[in-house]
C-alpha cells in the first residue's frame, strides 16, 4: 500500500496555516513533526476513457456512468468486467428517442453529440435493473435488466424508456427526464409504485417541446416503458422569462422518513446578484407538490472579538452533501440521537455576485429533525413569501393570500400553496475555520465506535479523513494527493462497520477504492501526531517511527508516552550576564494522550540550571525560556527538556564573554553615515544587540561572530563619544569615536571622462581628512558614474 514520499509544493494549506501560527519560528521543526501529506499509496483504481459522472453499487459490482460509456467493475480490485457504449449519438430534429438516426447522418441538422451520463440508478422492485439517463435523446432513460446469474451483464437486455401517447397534452413529455445542464434524480418505492423525483437546471435553450421541468414527480409505468405524471400539478417550472437570469443548480436529493428533499444553489431573489443555498421539502406521497416549501441554509463561522462582539462569516454555496447517522459523540454534541438522519454539507464562500466558489470552505451538520422543526416554527407572514420565480409577482397566489400553513404534515388545505421561507436555518462550522484556505468539493461519513468520520475531497484532488467533532479540535488523520483533478461530490461508502469497509472516490476519469480504517501509520512523523490518531487506526510509537503493533518487533510499541525531541536551538550562545530569550524547536513538548497541550510538567535546563519558561509564547513545537547569568564561560552545555515522562538533550549551548578589540575608523563627519566596524569575539551571541554613540543608535548593517558593522548617527558638534554595545543584559564600552567637521568640496578636476572610466579625479576642498573614504557622483555624458578616492591625506586629493 505504501510508497515513497513525493514532495509537491504548495498543496497543503492546513500545514501552512499551522506554520503561520508559529510566527515564522521553528518552521523546519514543525514541518518535520507534522503529518507527511505527500505520501503515495498503491490503491485499487480504474481509469475510464472519459470523465465519470455517476457511481452506484449493486451486489458486488460497481456501475459507472461516464461520457459515452457505462462500465461495470468488480468491487474487490476495481477491475473492469463489462462496458456498454452509449454515445456519441446522432441528434436530429426529426428523430425521436429510441430511434436509430444513423441513416440521417448526411442530412442537414444532424449533429453527433456526446452522451453525458446525468443519472444512474438501481431499481430492484420489478427486476434488478440499472436505469441510465443521458444528455441526448431529450433526456430520456434506458433500463438495463441485470440477470440474476450475472449482474455484470448490462448489454443483453436494454430497453428505451420512451413511449409517446396520442392522448398526451401538446408539449408534454413525461419520459423526458433529465437536463444536460444539471440534474438530480431520486428513485423511491411507495405503495407498490416506483416514483422518480427530479430537479433540473433549465434555461431558454430548451425548446418547450422537450418539456423538461424544474421540479417534478413522475411514476414509472407498470409496463416500464416510460413514465407518467399523476396530475397537472406534478411539476413546477421556472417561468420562461427568468430561466436565463435565475438559474437553479440542484446539488443533492434525498429522502428522510416521509419527506423528499432537494438542495439547491440559486440567487437570493429574482433581482439579487448574490447567491445562497436552499433546502426544498415536500411529502413523498404528494403527487401534486402542494406541500412544496423552500428555505435558506447557512453554514457560518463565528469569531468572538473584544468587547464581546462576534464576527459572523457566511459560507453561502453548498458544494456537496451526504445524509447518514451520527456517532454517539457527535450525536450528543449536536442534540441528536443515534437514529436521526444528519445532513452533512461542505459549503464555500462565493466570489462577489457569483456562484463560483473561492478557496474558503466550512463543514456543517443539520439534523433533519431540526430542519423540520424550523419549517414549523417560522410559518408566519413575515417569514413566508410566494415563489415568484415559479409564478411571477402577479400570480393570484402571490398577493391577497394567506401563506400560513400546516408545515408539519402532508395534509394541505385548499387555501395553502407552495411557499418559500426567508429566514435561514444556520449551523456553525464544525471545524472552526480549519478549511478556510481550501475548496472542499466532496463529503461522506461513516461511524467507527462512538466516532463520526468524514471523508473529504478538495478541488486539488486531495483526499482527507477526519473525526467530526463540534469542538473543532480534530485534524485529518489521512491526507494525501489522490489526483490532479477535483474530487467529485459523487461518493459511496460501503461496509463501514466492517474491517474491510471502503469508500469509492471519483476524480475526473478515475475512481479509487480507499479503506475506511486509514492508510497505515507511516505518514505520522512525530509521536504526538501518531498517538493523536483515532483509536481504530491502531497506531503506536516504536523507537522513532509510527507503526501498527505487528510492525514493531522489539516490544517497545506504545500508545501512551511521548518523549520530547529537540531539533534545533537558537541562539546557541548567550553572554555571561544572561537575559537571553532561548528558543528550543522540536516536537512533543507538553503532549498528553487526550491531545491537549500541557506544559505544567515541562522544564528546560541548561546543565543543572533552570531556564525560565515563558508559557504564553510556548507551543508543542516551540519552547521559549530566559537564561540566567553565569560566572565563567562554559562551552557545549547540555540543554535538557524534561516533560515528566522523559528527557531530550542537546549539546551545543555556550556561555561566552563578548569583547570588542578594535574599531575602524576612529573618526568621521558630524553628519554621520560613516560605516563603523567593531572587531572582537562572540559579537553574535544572544538575541538582541544595540550599538550607541553619544546616546544615539548606530544602525546595524551586519552581524557575525567577530565583526559588527553599523552606520554612525549624526551629532550636533564635533567631539568624542564612547561606543557602547549592549547584547541582551550584557554591556560593553570601547574607545571613543571622534566626530569632526563635515568635509566641503570646492571643485573636482577633470569634469569629464570617458564612458569606459579609469580617469583620475582630483577633489579640492576643506576638511576632507574627516572622512576615511570619499565617494563622489558626477555626470558623464548623462550617465551616473561612481568614483572612489581612498586614503585622502590632504585638502586636495587624487
């Protein structure tokens, strides 16, 4: 399963965020101690000829709906066992669905079109059959009867689900199911009938004869050769005048108890430029859609600020959703029970006045019972309005009409009508901003013990597994680059309670099978990361690496104790007077098994002397402490980190006595700016250094062990001042620096030179001896040239 690590820059925003929190210090130690997010794994996968749109699983076979193909794979190693070609298809205005139009290939108006798989469904009520709906043939469907003896056979018995009838209304086509612009189809068996609930994105490019509807419910005929609407109220359409300006994207469809739900992204109102997410609900037995209601959903991130004010950030665009049960821990946190349906959604912030998502995501959980309760609580005239995109502002149901309704049940009174609620149901980001620099595109969940685990995918093809908790403290325990293509919202979780449970993840043309029990332990590079992994991953620390028990032959495998590790220390020396802030970089400082950071038992020693810890600036990867004074110089002192469970040692620290042996030059003009060089020993010890002349700062240019360079400050009068050096708490003083009158240049000769240079320049003036190096800039044929005259000894120098 495991392979060598391959590094790719700029792919883990989460890690970069953690690095930023360390204020730029201990970066290397942090990277070395964090999870290796560049691991490559050998996982079962299959690559199709064309992009994959839909995936379903049935009796140990995986069915893929792709452009122009349907594939059948075995569920063990994803080997292809069958394929069925669905396109390209010759489309012609005079051709009906189910007709072979190849004889019209040379006629005008005929166009070869790719067949994009828009819906792939399994029906087991009549026969085991695979139903496929594509973007061609007016969005009609085919059914592939699956023989009991060989459910991989999708070619032997294929039926077109289209049967036009003479008594149908003009323009009606109940067999025209899906839109090529986007669709979500839900199949449901009720009272011995099969119903299809469909949400379609439509615009003005669809001719009325195609009869695609925005929202509809239709019944599969018992003859299985097509569909029928039960009433003329079985569908709702965005009005033609709004279809281009008010697009509705259907993101997900699901059923919970006796309700059908759709999740959409659309403009907030007909006139608004901003987009938001809505949840649609109606009763599964309501063939007339009279119980239809809409309501905004918001996933928010709140940040407490000073003076108790709270900043609220809204993630308005749903990217993917998944409905499943919660684990015991999450259920308790969100007020649900183990048998409640939970809607998990990944939301993004959109660009201004656009539905295009940015790389800012959040994850929210909506218990369906709370969704229903919210519908019930807000039914008053201030929060309810007419669905104007379906009816127009002047429809009889949009004015002079009560919109109060009994939203808790499916019985609809004659004075009630389809409505939308304007108050949004809000939930808070479960990960507290952890994904605010990445675009999440996929989510599915499963339960391990009492934990709820989320499978997350990103727009960069990254796959993650992370414990879902309202505390927001969880970080992914699986995180690797699966592909260069975005992870599709289409995801399947199978056998989540078993050891061999897996999820199927689609990226472009590729589908990959990923185990739910994690991907081993090798990607955890520090003990604390290793022991923070969820229990079901079964990782432990063995010597210097994270492994499962059977991979640790020496019997030193532990899931409890982490010893500190020192990676580097700076500075590596301090003056005898002390006061130096020491930074120790490494990992597993103050780690506890419950994943909480605790420094109560952590100590830093320099030899036998304590270094006073600054708790407010210390983290699990960085300790900051202030060193005390020493009487004599000491070299290679041991730095010891003790955390109550063990120690780590680092032998490169020294106490030194910084000294200045000489300065050069010893004089300069009173306007300052002379580059002063201090020569000595241990001048780079400690953290901070400050050079002053006459109480004014000499601006540092460079620092090394034996040389300090600085630019002298200006003084008002020519006189001598001592040079003072301060390194942390150490103070040193050196011979005086003499300020002299500023030099005055009366003339230079010659005033012209060749472009190639090399001319000797003579300067004539006063007090030229006050500078050790004279620099002049003159104009030679409109080009600036630098000339340097060294060691001037008289008032005219060459």
